[in-house]
């Protein structure tokens, strides 16, 4: 019998019913049509947790941690509207998980574009697992002192924080689907650089950050970052203690690299024991056939991805 996958850390759902009635949102439960800010959400599998569970059963996946996709981040909202919107998202995630105990658990969304709001929401939720947008339409950087209250809340909770990129707004990437193919890993890497060089990891050592898409371009950039630290670039004069390579061992990463060679780079940088299975269900850029995917990897990698790291619970 094919071995099971203990945990899928990168699964997206949209709790459409909880979003109805919000300004800028139209939801038709009969036709399962959702439109947000004039843009239809065409991937209707996102609204159907039953389809997710059926897929998990076919793929022998025990559990999934569910989060909302960038399609519903709405980073342009002001703080008041963002608070209402994020509360609806999180109430919907909690309701979906409650309907499927033991199989689904929420990664509560925190609005990175409003750090003080995100801190208050984390305090109110009192949870230990969250999802946070890395970049996107917000110019907020994780090294900004405005994030200190949020990091303090997450540190106290020893939280698991899944960093997922938002929409990349570089106009040069509008062609050829480059906002996804190139922009997504780039946004993740910018977020990681600010966490590393801004001293966030050193001040808050108990936050367990997990990176989507194998860590973006970080595995290729890490040596360059370390060299900048080694030659004492004046721009890095505030960085003390461990250099980037040691700090990067603190991160977890999902396996969604689309090549075993790239996955090897992630394993070498973050540590094999810090790799977690992540499918990006139900998106086409994800892993549609996890069993086939794992069967194509060398045994050591496949074995690691089938089990959930003990440190994550």
C-alpha cells in the first residue's frame, strides 16, 4: 500500500459564503460565482472543501493546513475595512476546519499591509498557526519597526507562520505570466532578506517561518548574502551575531520547486528536516498528483516529505 503524506502545508480555500454582503463582493450560491472588486474568481474548486477532501483521500494525505489565496487578500483596503474583511476570512477558515476535524486546520490570515491591525488580530485569535503575505501590493517591509508588536505576539505564541507571496506589482512582469513565474519567488526572497538583515530572526527566535515555493530564490541568493556579511558591507553594519547562512537554517520551506535539483538546493540551505510537503491545491502551478510526484524523487527526499516535522505538531 502506498505510504501516506502526513501533512500538506500549502492548500488554498475561499470561504465564499462568509464573504457575501461585503462591499465590493458578489456571491451567488446557486451558480457558485464569486466576484471581488470587479474580478471574478474563476477557480470554483476553491469554494468546495468536499473536493479538497476527496482529492486528499485519493492522494492519501492525512491532514492539510488551509489558507486563503492572494486572490482574496485585498491589500488595498484601509485598516477598518481590512479588519472586517480579514475577520470574515478567518471565521470562514475556522468554520471549514470545524466541519472536518482532524483533517483540516486553519492558517489564520494576518493583513501584513496593516501591521498594528495584524498584531491585534493575532492577540485576539490566540492561535499558533498563521499565514502572512510576503510583499504583494503593500510596500511594507518586515524589517520595519512597525512590525515589532506583531513579531512579539507571534514570538509569545511560538507561532508557525506560512509566508506566501502576494501579487507582484512590477509592471515589467505583466507579460508571459511572469507575475507568478518570476514575481512570486522574488517577493518571498525580499521578505526573507528583511527578516534576516533586519534582525527579526535574532530578536524573535521562536517564530517558525515557513516559505512557500521552496523558499523562492533564496537558495540561490544565500551565498551572495553571506559574502556581503563577510566583507562587512556598511549597509549591513547593524547586523550582529550569526550570518545569513546560519540564520536561514531557522526557516522551513515547502517542496514546491518544480524540479528535484531546486529542491536539493532548498534542502541544502534550510536542512532536509525543514522541508514540508506543500501542493498549492487547487492551482495549476501546484502538484496535482502528489503520489506520482513523490514516487519520482529519491528515497531520502520522498521519505522526509511524507512525514510532518515533529517540531510542527
